[in-house]
C-alpha cells in the first residue's frame, strides 16, 4: 500500500533524476490550474509565493489576521546549510549523515539527502530576498555552531532567525498577492478536506469573524499547517497551533506517520503557576557556557548560593564526561526528568534544574556573558523576575516539536492523491529526533523547492475533471462540518475547552512524554476515551457559531487533540524500542540510555483511520540505510 | 491581589461598544497579563457570559498578534515589552485598569479588543519586498553586505507589525511601521534596484489607508515593543525626497500597484461570491 516513490540510482543523483523525469505544465496553461495552500508559515508562504510566481492560481488560507503571524516566527536559533563557507569540512554528505544519525535512523535516507542538497539554495534565496543574516565585517555571512555537530553551518539573524525567514517568505507572498496571482484568505480555518473521485479537490473552511462555513475547490491541496505539540497543552508552541487540518485529512484517508515521535526541549523556563498558559524556550546555546546541576540531597530547601560545591551534583558532567552539558536534546531532557523524579528538582514545584553561569562569569567576565546571552537573560528576568547573573537560572524540559505528521512519499504527497503536505505537518525528514536549526531548513526546502517541483508533475500527469463547489461531495462535507460545529455548541455542559485541553495535556505529558512505559500508555489509553466522552457531554461554549467565538475555535481544536492523543499513545505502545525522543523505559542499555531495536522496528509507522471507536490499522514503511550504516549513538 | 478591570466590550464592528467593569480576585504576581485575562474568561464562561475576545498567539513577544491599551498606553507601558510578556508583578492590589482596543480609523474594531490590521498587509503589498523569484538568486556570499548595513536592516526588520505605533500616535500615523520596512530593505544592496519605487509606493499606500501623518510626537517609539527608533521615519522621508529627485515623476502614481482605500465589507463580500 505504501509506495514512497523513491527514485532509483545513487542517492546523490536521485533528486536530479526525479526532477528530470517529472512532467511540466506549459507556462500558458498554468493559470488554468488552481492550487489551495493551507497555512502561511515558512512552508506554506514559501510554496504559495513560488507557485504564484510560476503562474498558477493560488489560494492561501491562514487562521491568523495576517500571514506574518505563523509560529515559524518564534524560531530563535538558526538555519543549517552545507555551504562550507567556514572551510571546516562541511559538505552535503556530512549534513545528510548528521541528520540521519541525529534522527536516530528513523527517517528516509532519500528525503534527508535531498534536504541537505537544497539547504544550499535556501540560503541563496533568503539572502536575495533581503533576510538580514548576521555578517562578518568583510560583508560575508557569519555562521555558528549548533546542536552538537562538529561544523559551523548554522546561519542566523540574532536570536530571531525564524522571524526574519518568515518575513522574507511573507513579503514574497504579499508581492504575489499584489500581482493578483495569490488570493489570501485570512481568519479562515480549515475544517475538512473534500475528496472527489478519490482525489483531494478542495477544502471546507470557517470564517473566524462571521462563522460562515465556505467551500473552496481546486485541482490540488497543500497542507502546511505545522506541528501538534499543543496536545501536551503546555508547550513552546503558539496558543493557536493545532492538529485540526492534518487530523481531518487523516480521517479522510491520509495515513499518519510516527505520531509518537515528539521532541522535548531541555532548556525552557519551568512552570511557575497553575494558571500558566504556555512555556517559553531559552535558546539551546545557553548550554555552551551554563553548567547544569541539582542538589545532592533530596528535598533541599536552601537557596542555591547557600549550597556548598561538594553538595551539588553536576549530573550531566558526571554521567557524560566527554559531552558534558552539551549532550543532545533528548538525553539532556531525560536526565533532568530523572533527577526531578528522584526528588532533587529545584524551584517552587520541584520541577526544575539549575543552569548556572557563575563559573562562566568568573572565567569570561560579566561583560562577555552579557554580550553573548544578554537578551536571553532579559527574557528570563521578564518572566521570572529573577536576575540570572546573580542566581542560577532554573530550566525544565518542555514539548517543543513533533517529528510525526502526515505520511508523505518522496513527492510530499500523502496517501490521498492530490493532497500534499509540507513543513512540520508532514513526518518526513527528522526521524525520531530533530537536530537544532533543521526545522527552518525543512520548512523552506519543502515550500520553495520541493512542492513547486512535484505539484506541477501531479497536475501534468493527472486527468482532472472540472469540479466546483456545487458537487455533491462539497455539499456533504460541508454538512458534516456544520453538524460538528452545531454539536459542539449544543453540548451546553459545564467545563471550558481549556479545562479539557489542560487535563488531556497532563495525561499525555505524564504517560506519553519524556518516558513511556507499557503500563503508563495503557493507563493513558484508558483515560483518553473517557475524557473525550466527557468532552462531548460536558463542554461549555458561550455564544453562537455565527460570530467571532474564540471558545468555539478552541473547542473545535481540542476535539481533534482528544482523538490524536489516543493515536500517539497507540503508536508509542506498539514501538517497544527506544529511539531518539521516544524513550520506552523497557528498552534501555545497562547505563540507562535509549536502546534501539533495529531488527524489529526499522520502519516508519503509518496509521490508517478506521472510523470512530475502531482500532487504527498499522502500515509499515521499511527503512533501509544504504549510505549511513546503522549504529548506536553514544555520548559517554 | 484583587483588581478592577474596565474592559471595552463590542460584539462586532456593526454595533456600538461600551465599557464593562469586572472584579478580578486572587490574581497572583507570577501570572502574565494574558493569563490573568484567561482566568477572567474562565470565570465568565462559568457564569455563561461571553468571554473577552483578545488576540494573542506566541505569548513570547514575537508574533505581533497581541496588543491593546492598558490605561491608555499601548502594551501597558513596560519598555520593549508586548502585553503578552507583561507580568502581573508590575501591578498591585486594588489597581483599577482600563483595557481598550487600538483606536485608529484604519484599524476598525472586529470584536472587544480585536481590531482589523489588514491595512499593514496592503502597505507591504505596495512594495515591502525585494523581487527575487525562487531559484533566481546568486550564491549567498556573492552579495557583500557591510556589517553596519546588515545591522541597520536587522534593527528595522525586528518590527512585529503589532500596530502599537499607530495606536499610540495622536494622528494614528503608520510612519514608524512603514519606515521600518523601508529602512530594512533600502539599507541592503539587494534592495537598491527597487528602492525609489518601493519608497514612493509604500508611502502612497500608507496615505490611502486612512493613516495620519507624523508630527514628531515620538509616542510610537516609546511604546514600540521592539524599540524601533524614530530616526527611521527621518530616513524614510530622506528616501522619499531622494526618490522624487531621481525619478522626476509625479510621486503618487505608481504603475501596477493597487492603491485604493480598503473597505472591509466589500472584501468580505468579494470572498464569499
């Protein structure tokens, strides 16, 4: 059933070969084809702008008030590219190898190689658009090291790389809007995908201001709707980030790839109150100079400065002498959880570890530390009210990114013909763990280069009957969407959408978060359907569906998280190995590290929706590693 | 702490709004301002009253979604801080706060504290870009950018498009926003070929959107969460003169650029048809 359509031949030539073999659409015929792009983040805006430039009729949808708000904007660190401007031994092959290994051998080699190749073009493209990357005094681009790799390949724009890349894509998009080649539909949220004759031919949306449900028909549909970390409720994702688009597509037949692969980022500001609405990331770069520690004694009540050196446990330096505080994200996160579970966590709720800059300040001087990390220390103080120059920062891991997403083939097409998926919404390139500065790279690779090459091939090689919104499939799908909205409004129970999302998030965080066990996952799988049941009987929304109603928007998104959470746990339960961010407590090395099981789990899991209340069906895409030999990661 | 909130409630742009007073109890100092409003909304929902609509997303001060006036000050008065990053520890027990949406003719109210800022997108459409079709770019290091130019471009590009500058300006001018984008692109070598047209066109678009003119109050700079400096407005004005000098043409007719004022109702109808 799963055909990944990987081109034959040596990996270095596959993308070129694929591009040569793909069919083209004559420039004069392009305006006859309509394309729907849902989402206007890096992948969506880049795809919409590029397809508009090529001459297609593009309709781009965003639930924000302007495409510049997408959550890509919050990425801090940078974007990788194998430019080798530093002459430090970087190459496409090395970026490819680092990404495959970083993903703990659970990504498709062909896609990752293409990503590494395209990384070069992305930087060129962004510079031409005027993205203000950091520069050396000679006017050349500056790079820095990131994410534990051994070369300096990360291009950056201070701590706001995501913002600057998104603005570049947004500006290119607005240029196409002005030219009349892209129509922007703002404050418009996708609620379903319409399938006609087995192909994706349109979408149903809700206007978030008037509540009107609209149908839109096109020749092909692209989803670039981001990740689903908000299934944990507390995450570093923006509040509106949700899984609705990919989940509704999943229910229409798109297989969901590796839903349990989620990334927990080690350096976030800990939870401070029960009212907290989200978690804030502090750049990973802080671990370059900060030392992570907790008290040796359980239930320590003294302030950090009163704990003498010999009563502190610098646990990362102790357990991983060669990598120390710079172990990869998944390892750092798991260790923080372990020490907190032992009762040695710090801060008001015991859910935190110290990240101490006292030594760095002594070694480098206050001014140097301020210059390097000043803006991060400011953010920290703004949120916590503490001065990290005098007391150690407190950090704790938080859900940050989801490697899972809709299963796509080499062309980024899902299992529904005509439904393409780009950026974080697909499952493709990061395997079981994403390396730092790779999300921006993948979003832009998909948006600027892959989708604008593969979509035309689909259009040129497919006989598409004319379809408009009067088709019965649109009427039926619209009626279903309307029915679901009416059902949400009609529950008239007692609990708010937020309270359900909070409770669901706690379940998923406790049992499908940093450490997963058979018993825990089974417990979660028992609790989630009950909560879902309660949701549909005890939800309260005030107001109507024909006005701007933020509670209704939330409830609609929560209703999908309640279904996705169950699939995450099912996926985590079947994968009894540990790999990357997926840590099954039953599968550890004697030292307590993640232990992969390549004999049984060297595949991507792709789940098929079988209907409400039915168990989903598992399809497996076997993964082969012909270019990077399978090996166990070690950071000791 | 306990607070009294006077909040602007308006169900839609078609009906008049009014202030409604709410008592907030048990606010803790480690909540953010928006978390305090979340708590208010949970209370309202429990009482079956419609929650207060306010825009927000990243809650890290970068997406630009949030923003309203607290006691008449955009984003609440902490320098360089969006309202989503504003902590309740800056307030004290018994405070009485007035919350209202951005007030500007170009930003019509949609509901409660939410306004329509699409005029900003149309200013960008008029020229806030560098035309570089995907695939046509030279090697990234083929374009040398002096570090100072790159830094200036970055300082200007830090704008998050929240609209606080317009709300704070007595004339509801969008000069700080527009000048930030013009400065970002005009400072870079890549931006030179379209420099004059960009400047003309964006200034014209700004004028067509019912924004006022700058009279050097500097309120915009004071409330800007990204601390975009007022000097960029001067840079924009200099670029406008430079462009007029270069072109020897009537500045306000730029071929190929839509410069009609925007009417919200017509757009919504057009989308439906």
